[in-house]
């Protein structure tokens, strides 16, 4: 008997130590050196305020953004009121197969370029340290939105932590020193935009203004590329204040100096004069100073611990809804850039995909909050006055991709900024539809900005039609309206907000479609974002008629709208019109190569590996081509994807993850993930080499674009769960390398939460929790089962 007792304790000890060894998925981005450049810095944000924390020991720097700080003012939707008069000539040229003439005539149907998202400035903290640092570490906690920096000097432990609070609308920085050495630093603000500064007491306040015009950077050097107008431009105000410290603090010129402190708490608040997409920000703007002051004063009234607790609760409430575990390796605890480099060298690191997945969720929580503007090309993090592609809303993939993960990754309410923005686009887009095509409904072209511009860009004839004249933004950006409903079953949203917008986008399509040479309805002019064709006569161009991508976007919108008319039991005539129009649309064609044809005719691509793959729209994000409903077209789509290859820009690779997932090919999806994780270093010369991932896990188009991050998160989810065919499909594209894993909290269409666990490639357990009572069909491989479930009940599924 006596023998049993030590054995019992030994077993217990073994069990506990095994438990200790069981690794949890990493939820932190780690570094062991400060950031030298943006692509190594740590993004934090609350949707409105954003910052990149660099973590230099002697010179801390936060680059600052406010989501409404854009160049320009309300768009003149009437900028080219007679553009529609050129439409008949463009169409005549097209139907006479004179593509060259069409390419040139369509330039008459262009307007001005979009405005740019502007950087607000920098918060700097210059430290006076007596010695060199050791034990340097910095980390970004994705689960709570907190960036930290730690190091030791002369045995004193220095710690910095910062976060941007959504509930309190300020950024907070806490600095501390534990040991004999103290904190001595100077706090400052500056900006790349025109600004002035006043330091008083413990506070530095900066006032400045944005350009009235900022030309897209791809237009190169040109006179007046950036123009200011101190009266009309959007104003901003940024205030940094030492809220509390046990040292001394005093204003010196334009800075605040803190000495002899063991801790200091700094708050940063900001506001702009943006007052809505249709109000002049200079003459009819909001009081930016009042906004900044009001948030600051409110934060001053709370203890740091309370502000921190409120932030953690808010952030955690969103983040903790989903957990993911794809397996572990010794790489889990390494600095993130190291992990990426090792991964690129072929070393196993399954947790990296889980980290990337959660990073996308983190970036969404930090850049898109209800009441705000949609996440732009760089989310909310931009340091350039003329940012790449103006850091605007590019609608032929980028802004929509930003929101691909939002529903499936259980962050549905963060969809709101985009869904509301569509309502603004429909207003300017109504004028655009009339002026450019004499059409009803509303239209959107390839770019937009905070002013909800919808016109074709190109500076009245200087834009390449392949991007400038693409006019299917309306149908594309309307699909998220339906998706939000499909995932939430929120009929009030569908009826009161989405429906009329979808209908307006469809009305434009009715007017835009014309009868083509074979009697089918086609779009004309058409372009296939942003690829060029080579005709059978050898002409290389962009403008043609009947593009597969256009028709696919129209198809998906019409299919969604037909369902919407049924859900809200309305507009039977409209439903019939949608159905007859769908029947008359030029059908999909399979080309000689076995591919899903991109062009009306079976032409060659100028670039067979082109990054855009919009002709595959109905596979993903659309849903009308599936392996079960249209196997031949799906096979052709596979061929198209093979011809394009899995290489590309960041977002292009991300898109391919989801496409392969819809093709139910997990290994090819994983191949795309591996390409997405291609390490792009930050040294001069390599920064722009190929699509992949920067050291801070931000997506490299290159340069940095956030769409690839979001598309990657959506793709990983799509491999584990699909629901676009009316069934909840578990593990539809599980790669052979992801042998064992677990995901909880994903969302399926029909308003269902799904948890899945698998081992050695086989399902261990699945739990579905629907928001509504009803019948749900679950699929695993080729097996299906239908269950009846009560609202909110957890249903365990066995196959
Ligand atoms: C589209 C793409 C580019 C880039 C830009 C922001 O024009 O073709 O690759 O992503 O948007």
C-alpha cells in the first residue's frame, strides 16, 4: 500500500508537467530588436486612432494616424456631366471589333483621381539613459491590443506599454523604471503636414492641416502634386499629455520634460474637422480641438488601471470569440521575423498560420469599429503624404478583401463601417451613373475615398482604361451587404439598409447591359481588372465587351437580390426581371486550354500570371460556381488557377488561398499560404521584392497593403469551414500537413457558431450553436446530416 502513494504522486507530477508542456497557440508578435522601419514596427489602434510603435531605446517613436484625416473635400460628382454622350461611340467601336478605337474613346469617360489618406504625425519620447541596454524585447499582444517594450540598463528594468482604447478614444503609454535608475525623457509631437505646436505644463498640443489635394504617387513627380489651402483643408489637432508621474514635469519650448520618475503615464488624444463626406472640412468642419480636448479630459478623470481594464475588456470581448490551434513546434516562442525566415527555409511552424489568422482579426479590431470609416488600403496605418495608391479604397479587390474575414471570423459588428459606406457611395454613385452612362441606379468605379467618390478616375483622359474605366464597383461592393445578412439573418438590416442599395446597384446593371453580337446581354465597355488581352489580330488592349468578371459580379448580385426579395417578400416584378436578365447573360465559356475564359473571345492574356483573378469571382467571394452545382466550370476554374500559378502580390496570393479552399484542395491552399509567408526583408533593395510578409507580419504587396493580411485570414477560415451552399461544411480543405488541430467560434451562414476539433486528419468533434431555432445540414467529406436545433443550443455533431 505504501508503495502506491509515491507512484500516485509521481504520476500526478508527470501529468502536470505534461500539461505544462502543452503549448498554447501564440497570440503575440515578438521582436528582440527595435524597429528601424515601419514594416518592423507594431500597429495598435481603435479603428479611429492608429499608431505604429517603434520601440527604440533612446528615441521612442509612434507614428500617428486618425482615420478621417484625408486630403481634399467633398467630391464634385458632376465633374464630367456629358460623359455619357461618348458611350454610343465606344459601344459602336467595340461591336465593330475596333478595340483600339474603343480604348481611346473610353478615355472621354473619365474624371478626377481620388484623394489620399494622410499621416497625422509622430509622438516622440527621447530618453536620457545612463548606459547601454540589455535583455531587449518587444511584443504585441494580439489578444488584448497592447504593445510592450522591455530592456534593462544598469540593472534597472525599463518597461513601456501602450494601447489605443476604443471605449476611451485615447492612446495611452505607460513608462516605468524598476531599480536605481530613473526615467528622464522629453515628450514631443511633429508632423509631415504643416503644423504648429504649443507646450504648456505637462501638455504638448499640435495643430495642423491636410492637403487640399494629393496626387496618387503612381503619377510620379508633377507640379502641385500636393497642394495646401489653410482655409479649405481639413484640420487636425493632436494633444499629448503626461497624465501622472512621480517625477517632475515641465514644458520646455515645444516639448514636455519629465525627470527623475519611476513611472509616467502619457495620454494622446486627437480630432479632425471631418464632418461627413458631403461637408467642407475647412469651412463647415467640426471643431477638432474640442474633440481632442473632450476625450483627453474624460480620460484624465480615470485611473490608468481603470482605462487599461476597460480597454482589455473591450478588446478581449471581440478577440476571444475565436481560438485556433494548428499544432506546434519549437519555433512558437521565437521572434516573429525569425519564424518567417525559418519558415521560408522550409522548417515546420504550423502555429505561424494560426498566428497569421489571429493577426488579421487583431488588425480588423484595431482598424474598423462601428461608427467609423472602413479600413483603407493600409488599414489606418500610413506615414506617407502621397501614400502608395493614395492609401484609398480600391474597389476592384482591395477594400472588399479587407472585409472578407469579418463574418466568418466572428467580428460581424466590425463590418458596419463598410456597410454604411456603401450608403454614401450610392448617393454620389447615382450622379455618376447618370452623368457617365445616362443610367439609373448607382455606379462605382475603381477608386473611392472618404468623400465617397464614385467616378472613373484618370484625370479626364489620362488614366489607363484597364483600371480607370472599370465600372463594376457597385455590384462588387454590394455583395458584402448580402453576406452580412447571410451570416446574421438580421432582416431589419436587410430591409432597412441593404435592400435598396443592392437594388440600386442592380438597376444600374439593367441599364448598363446591352445586347452583344450573339444576342446575349453583355457589359460594354468592359475591362477585366487590370489584365490586358491580345486579340486574334494581335492588338493588345484593355477595353472589350462581355467580360467574364463583370458578368460574374452581376450574377452574384442578382442571385443575392433574388433571395433578398424572397426573404422580405417584396418586389416580385423585380425578381422576375432579375431572373430573365440572368438567363440572357452571356454564359461562362471554357477556353481551348480548358480554362474558365476571361475574355468574351478565347484570347490570350498579355500577362498569363496576372495578379487579378476576377473572372473567378463566382468561385470566391461569389458562390454560384461550386464543385457540386457546376463541376465542369469548377474544373475550368482549377485550370485557370493553375495557369495563373500561386505566385503574385500579397493580396493575389491571399485570394488564391480561398479559391483553392473552394476547390476543396487543402494542399494547394496551403501552398498559397506558404507563398504568402514569403519573408520580405526591410533592407534597401529587398523591400519591394515580391509578394509576401514583412517582419511585423504585415502584408507585402509590396509595398505594405493590409488587404493581403485580411484575405489570408479569410482564406485560412475558408479551409476549415464553408457555408455558401446552404450546408455547414466542416474541414472542407484541410491540408495534409495540418494533421491535428482545433478551432472554436467560427461563424457559418445562417447565424451559427461552429467549433471543430480534428486529429490525424479526422474529425474528433464538432459543435454547432445556432442563433435561431431550425434545421441545419452539416457536411463532412461526402457525408451529410440534418439536425433540428433550438436557439442557442450547443449541438454536438458525430459522423
Ligand atoms: C489595384 C491592384 C494593385 C494594387 C492597387 C492598390 O489597382 O491592381 O495591385 O493593389 O489596387
